[in-house]
């Protein structure tokens, strides 16, 4: 095994599950190992306490007049449940059929370590990097980065940079280098409808009072028209239309055809907003989704109960230039106006994040494309992501800098799921990509 | 304590929970105690095995030319969970503020024992009963009487009778004797909608595939119009309109005004089919109710999942002359026709029971009213019940005999719930009512 794979395996052996307090020792040990690794490479590496898990920072000696590049990653991982579905031990990485199997292999230790080891190689071979580098690695990404914004504010000067690079997103297909230039935003809420003071017998009372489970269904049904379009008034007001070149490029991006979507989701048919392709629907159109709905009897068989309450958990994916606060106001108005009679409504706002869009033809983005082209030996595609990475917007808000999304994750990487994996080929391409990226960013 | 209350307390001490196999010894012991009690009174009492819990039969010596009356009851009870909400031990009956507190106090041991002890009193004082009597007591009512129909078929000759009486329904208010002459029927089903092969990330895939939780909501919403009327085509075709005298009587029945419904349900407002009172809505109008709905994330906070499937458990309360099989066909057609695109639908039929209606002015019903009037010292009201007692229809189908519903249960009896109770006054009135009933039925 190469020393680089050995380094990654050592990193993967830490059970750095940030959400589980039983693992807080593992999270810290992982951060300390990482600081040691970075320091051993010749960087100035420091561990910073936060109210939660520590942040690890590392820099080379910064020189006046050189471009400054910040590379972000996270060393914490998702929980491993359900453990019984793993074919290997999640924290004992193994190599199988050219893939590294372990929790965090793709998300995010594998991708982040490619950057670390690219820098190590450059330092060893060249003695210095072509840029002023800042590595910023946090241990709380999987729990929503609760302390990162404050850390950025406190270290704004130290973190001043020209551009940020993150490898924590997807590649559309194996061997197809992918630059992300947009993310959907999000705004969540939970709606509770309350009717009778307790569950009622549906025979004795059914027909005389509103059924909160029926009412929540009617309320949810009011969110869309019959054609899959969100029916909240003003919902699309701020949506930027797709540009011609986007539709053209996306039509030929591998891995995201309607057939691919059918295959990967296993849905009996696709369904979405009319006149848009699947890729356009997830990358550039907003949605209203039910993440959870519940009320009444949940067990086997039947129980003739008229439930006292019912809930729905909603999330809205947003695209430029929708604003989460504006959408939440419109959604709340809609829900209150469409609430069926005989129940009381409570709308509890949840977390949100703005949508993100950068110019994929800026000098930095062009440099990133050059680096991707060189390291993968193929023409990069330009995509947006359907998901949300709120930290990208936080970087823009606090540091005033845009982010390049150089994803190395494949669709079948089993991120957040059992049997997470990362191809060795992506790991090695990631190391090459880091080296090329710093060169290209230095000269662009 | 009176010997009659002592008998009831002995009966209540058996934990005859029919649904719980850990209690099957208690159920049998209860049946044997009951057989012994009936036998000690001078009746010919027998215990009959079934594939489940035993049936207890008892008769006096039948005489040619006398009317034959069958009195049905059940000696099994509901489970007691949640035990921590009881203020007493459910199987250690106590007397408090004129009420008997115990599981089964109202449903059905208290009501049924009133009949037993009425018969005992008559036998002791008169030497014989004015009618040929059959007591039929089962131990499986709370689990849907799975073996009773077969028992009725096998013992059809032995159970031949002119009329059946049951005290297992409600009184509209304390001191207001109540004769039930109708029951709603029921038909249940569970609907499952399946979309993607597994739960999806709502960011990565949201917008491109149908969300089964959204789809189930839209499907449920299709079941009613905006005014609370069921929107299934042909649903109301066979519904018998209310008669003038029913609407008139029910308007003055105590305990079932709109204010009473608001008070007892605690709903923020009443809601139901336009142009009907609450009593009319639950006693004489059919419904479509959601008993349970579920799909996606059910825990605290949010999880941005697009669920693979969602379900709804539906029940339809039916009124004369709706037929459960016909309604199930219409409902299935409706569900399949209104199923949103992009998901697969499965409709699983559940249990059903026909609605029930008898002439409340037949000679037997008039005799029952006379008995109620005499034993309570008040004018009886004639009502229907919103619930379903499938066994009543089974009696009609197999024995060809109608049933009188002489309910003694109050609205606050906590039937099926913690702190079940039965007023001593109702118990004593029930004993008097049994005696008067047999006299009136003998001479009508």
C-alpha cells in the first residue's frame, strides 16, 4: 500500500462521529492526529478550541504578492447506523475492487486528504507551494457547523484569502471532472394541526369534528398544482431563469439523463415541473417537499381513531435569487390561509440557507477547470448541485470570497449510508488535482 | 357492600384481557367463574370451547309457548396500558364517589352483570323467569369476535330466539334511558404509495421524482370536497335520508348538542357535512376518516429525506343502506383514479361490517322502551350509534333476529382508556331494567 493510502487509512480509523457525545474523544484524537500530520509536512498547524469540536488550521509561510487560497474540509463523519448493513467495519478501512470502504471515505476524509497529500507532495518536491495556503478543517460539518461562522468572524484577518476551494460535492460520472458553480438554498418548517383535546373514537365522533390527519393532507395538497408546480403565491417571483448555455451543456452531461435518474432512484416514473429536464429540475428549480408526515395510528392493521393532531415536516429548496426569509413568509401566509376549518395551526420555522451561484467563467473558475482537465485528462462539466452547503454562503457573507466546488464524490459512494466508499482512482486524481489547482490559481 | 356489588367486584378482579396471550389463563378462569355463578343461580350453564377463548351459555328450563330472549355480553376486556395513568389498580375494583373503578366496569362486565343479577333476583323471588332465557357470553369481543359467527352457525338450533338484547352501548346523559335502533357500518383499508426504491436526499433528487408523502396527501385530499362531503363517486347513492321524527327527537336529546360535542371533544370548532347537526352527522351520515397517516422522517427536528413510500389508513363509517363491499369498490376505483403520477398504489382492504337499523316502534322495541321508562323513571330517547357493533349484524344474518340496544354506558366512562368507571346507579338501574325487560318482552 502506498504511504498516501496508509495516511488516509490512519485518518479513517478515527471514529470522529461529531453528533455522538460518546465519540467526542475520537473527534478530538482525530483533530490532533490531523494537526500532527500537517505540522509534519512543514506547515504551521494549530488546533483551535470552539464550544464544540476543534477547528484545525494550517498555513505555509505566506509571502507578500502571492495569491492566497483557502481549502476547506471536515474531519467529522456521519454516524454508522444501521451497522448490520455494513459488509465491513466502518472504522477499519479496507481496499476492495479498487475502492476504499470506510465511514468518511468519500465524505469528507478521502476528498480532504487528497488535498493534504497533494500539498505534501508539492512541498516535498518543490520546497514550497505556488500560493499562500490556508487549510481550514472543521469537526462539526455533519451537525450543521454550529460554531464555524463565529470562528470565521473571530479569525477574519487570519483567514483573508482570494478564493476558496472545497472538494465535498459530486462528480456526475466516473472519470468526468465536475466543477460546481451553484447550490440550492433551503428553508424548513414543521406544521402541526391540532383538533380534539385527545384521540377520539372515529365511530362515536367521526363526522362531527375536523380530522387533523385529513386536514394536514388537504393543507399539503394545497402546496402544488396538478402539474408539480409550487402553488404558493409569489414563490417563483425571484427565480432566475436558466441560461441557454446551461440547458445546452446539461443536456449532454453524462450521468444525469432522465434514464439515469430513473435508474438511480428506482422510481416507477419521473415527475416534476413541466418543460424542464431532470437535471434542470434538481439543479435550477425550487421545490416544496414533504420530508415527513404523521398522525394517528402507525402500527399494524387498523385502529379506528380520530387523531388529536397531525404534523408535516416541509423543506423548500431554493434557487437564485430566492430569499429564505421571504419564502418562509410566503409559505407561512399560504399555510395559514389554506388551513382547513376545525383545527388550529402552528408553523414552526426550521433552519435555512441561501442559494448560491458563482460565475463559472471567472478567472478562478477557469483555473479550476484547467486543473480538473489536467488531472483527469478529460473535459470538465459545469453543473449546479441540488443540495445545499450553507457554509459556502457563510464564506461569502463573512470572508467575502467565492468558493470553487471541485467534487470527487460519485453517485454510488453511499455517503451518509452503510458501505461508504471512495475509488482509489478518485483519491489519486484528487491529489493531482490539488497540485494542478494551486499552480493554476497562482498564475491566473 | 351489597352482595350484588360483591359479585361484580369478583367478576372485575379477573384480568380477562383477550388480546394478550399472557392473560389467557385469566380469561379462562373468568369464564369458569361466570359459568359457576350462572349455574349457582339455577340456570343450566355450559362452557364451550372455541379455537380462541370459551363461550359461556346459560339457559333456564325452556317452556313451550313462551317467548325466547337471548341476552348477549362479553366477559373479556381491553388491555390496561398506559397503566401509569390509572389512579387505581385496574383489576382491584374500588368504589369512589358512587362509581365503580376498574377495567371492564362499564365495558362490559358491569352492564352484563346487571342482566345476570336481574335474572338471579327474579329467579329467587319468582322461582322462574317470564321468558325462555339464553345468556350468550363471549370472551373475544375486544378482538373482533373471530370465532362467534362459527359458534352461532354450529349452535343455530340451540340459540333460536325471538329477540336479542345487548347492553354494550351508550346512554346520552346520566339518568336518560336510551334505546339504540341503529349502528353505523364500517369498511377499512390501508393505502400504500411507493416511489423510489429507497429514501432519497431531498436536495439531490427533490423536484425530479414524485414524493410519496406529497402524493398520499393529495390522494387523501381527493376524498372530500371543501364542505366536508365525501367526494367518492356514488358514495351517497344508497344512503337513506333521515326521517322527520328522528331529526325532531334528536334535536332535543340531552348530551348531544353542538355545545356538548365541543365540550366533550375539546375541538377548537365543529366541522362536518353542511345542513346536519352533530348528532345527525355521527348517527346517520357516512364518513371517510384518516385513522393514521405516515411517511418519511418522524423524529425531532428535520431530516431532508424524500421518502420511498407513504401510507394512509382509512375507515369509512357507513349508514343504511350502504353496502361495505360496494363502498370498498367505489373507494378503490376512486383511489386508483386519483393516484398522483410517479408512484405505485396498493390498496389493502381491511375489516368491514354492515350498518344496522331496526324499527324503534316494533312491539319488542316498545317493550324495551317500557322497561327503560319503568327502571329509570324517565322517558327514553331513541338514538342511533355512530360506532359499529358487527356482531349485531351477524346475529341478524345467522339467527335471523333483531337486537335491542339498551345502553348503560356514560360518555365519561373511560371505556378502553385508563380509569374506566361505572356508576353504581347505572348498575342498579340495569338490574331493574333486566327484570322489567323480561316482563315486558313476555307480554308484548
